[in-house]
């Protein structure tokens, strides 16, 4: 049909030569301090300060349990303050601010921790006693996935304290009401089957800048199917979906029945099942990956003794069993958690634990994921979220016309290829990633280019569908050919006459 790729030389020259004024990123810092302990209770003890992506329910639960434990009492820790930050940029600003004296960074995927390590904002764990405790309670890997990150000197940088799989949660009532099949793979969600109509969306997907679990899901799809076809699948899934600001919103949409399928990490799927028994969490067949939820010392740690006490508590069987509580519903990394008094009551979670370890997932390449991580996050934001209305309109017209017989299945496949065309090759994305991280001004310019690319791509496809070039009958084609021949002969004769 058309070659929709732009000449990227302009952007490369822009990156290498021009100086662009920084107009700021799209991220705003809105971190808040969560503490419900009276300041007077802290007069005789110390306070831990933690930046986290975990919600208030998790932080409040662990705060209560930890402060009541011997780990806190023996180290004189009497209070905990949590700085809730949803984006990497918020984490960075909090961790690099000496006045905040953040002690620990807790919660979130490897993407966030890799980026904080890149900026030198994590303090390596060099306490030999603490390392021994961690090593005796946290295995080096589960299901082939590493749970610990070391630097080149062999020092422990961070470790996982829970594990999760990634998949989707379905609402059987919604699926039955619309006659939709229960999906078992990612790619089926990108088919016309799950496009309903402009007012009803079958799928909920999270915006990756504010949902680390959904960002990881998109990375899994890219590594399962390759960069170009992976983006084709993600783009068409986005056309079948509503895009939600975070993981909780994505889950809530499927629980309420606003959609039939929601992209979820396993614990959100478990919570959804409890909130609505008609929901079910599904791990895609051979298309998922396990990831640890991590914790690390912060570079400006002020209360290291208290921070290390919390790490010891967190990896102990009793500390790990807290992840099994209803409302948290997360899988521990220490299997001994299931041998505790409460752990023995969560037979369902132990079943999920074993099923997760037995699932044959993809061999996820963390190095590759990090090499284009920021590009993939914000490329989704600009090409799928920002241009979502045009994307849905274009995809909807494609689906309508192939179902109505106005275009053939072969033509539809060509349109699918055009819709999924990417601005970058995988290597180009890797090359651009470092620039995107290091220069906010150029990052903003890149985002503008991606948005324009997507807008033009969707416009071209849509216009070709609604205003197609009319087909010309063979008889008319022959007449046109004769006219052209006559004109050519006339021009040749005139030329010869002049000569």
C-alpha cells in the first residue's frame, strides 16, 4: 500500500546537532508521605523512610507487623514513613534528595530498580551477616528467573521478596454476554473477534508510564513475538481496548464488567477473583514470565540499622507469610512461608505457587528489556494512548469492511501490516533509548515524532478505506490505454516535424 516510515535522518540530525530548550517531561512529582503514627510515639526510637510503589494497604499492613516484631523492637525502630511514588522520575527525585534521607526503595519491577542503579541511587548490601540471612531465605532463582542482582564486584544490589506471573483476568459474565471465547494467548486478543463496537471495549490495558506490571506485559509480548510483530499485536490489542491510568483501574474495569478481559499481574487477578467470583486469572500458554518484586537500600540511607532489620524481617518465614494475607495475595520467594500457621491456611495460594513455577514461560531477556525500556514505555503512550481515538476508528473501519466483504482477507492482512508498522527497528530503539534517558528535551522531541508518525499512519489507512480509488473495468482501462497511445504518437509526430 504505502511506505509509512518517515525519513529519520531529520531526527538524527536534531539529536546530534541542535540544542533544544528543555520544556519538561510529561511526568509530575506527586509523591506523598504516608504515616499514621503520632509523632510523639517516635521520641524514644528511630524512623524508617521508604520510597515505594506499593499501595497503602500493603505499606500499612507491613508497618503494623514489622513494628510489633522483635526485629523492630530490638533495633529501636518505632515508626515508618512511606513516600508513595508511581513513576521512575518520582523515585529518582526522592532518592537523590539528601534532605529526604530515604532508607529503602521497595516495590516495583526490575525496570525501576535497574534505572535507579543506573543513576547510582541504590546502596549495595555489604553487611556479611545480612547477606547470609538473605541467602538462607531467598533462593538465587525460581523457575529459571534470578531473584538477586549483583554488581561487578559481587556486592548484592537488590533482591526479590515476592514473585509474580503476568497474564489477564477474564470476566466470564461479560464474555458470555457478548459471545466471546475465553482467550488463552496474547495474540488472539489482537484479532477482530475482540472488537465489539465504538462504544464498548472488550479489553482493559494499563498505561505503561504509570503501570509497571502492564509495562512488563508489553515487554513480554515484544520478546515472545519479536519487536515488529510484537508491536503489531500490542497496537491491535490497544485498538480493542480501553487504556487505563494504572493497574488497579485496569483490574477494576474487568471486575465491574465494563470490559471482559483485563491485563493483570497475578495478584491483581487473585484479588479480582475474590471481588467477583465470575472473574478468573489466566496465565497465557507458554507466553508469560516470572518477575520478582524487589527491595534495596537507598543511597542516602540514614537509618541503616533499622533498614537492615526490615530486610531481615521481610525475608523470614513469618515476614514472608504476610504476603499471603487476603488483600495482598502475593507469592512469597521463601517457600517456608507456607509452613507457618497462616501459610497453611492458603492452600489456594500454594497451588498457584506451584502452578506458576511449573508454567513453561518464555526465557525473558532482562538485558534486552532494559536496552529499549524507556522507548517502549513512551512509544506506547504516544502511538496508542495519545492517538487512541484515531487508532480505534481506523481498526474499527478495517474490521467492518472485512466483515462486510468490502475488502478481502488478503487486503485486510495488508492493512494489518500497515497498522502495526513501527517507527524504529529494534536496534534503532536500543540506540535511541540512551538518548531518551539522558536528555529530556530530545526525549520530548522524539515523543512528538512518534505521535505524528502514528497520526499520519492511522489517517492514511482510514482515508484509503472510506475514500478508496474506484475500480476501473477492463473496457475502460483499454480506452484509457488507447488514448495514451494516441497522445504519445501525436507527440512523436510533432517532434519529428520540428526536427
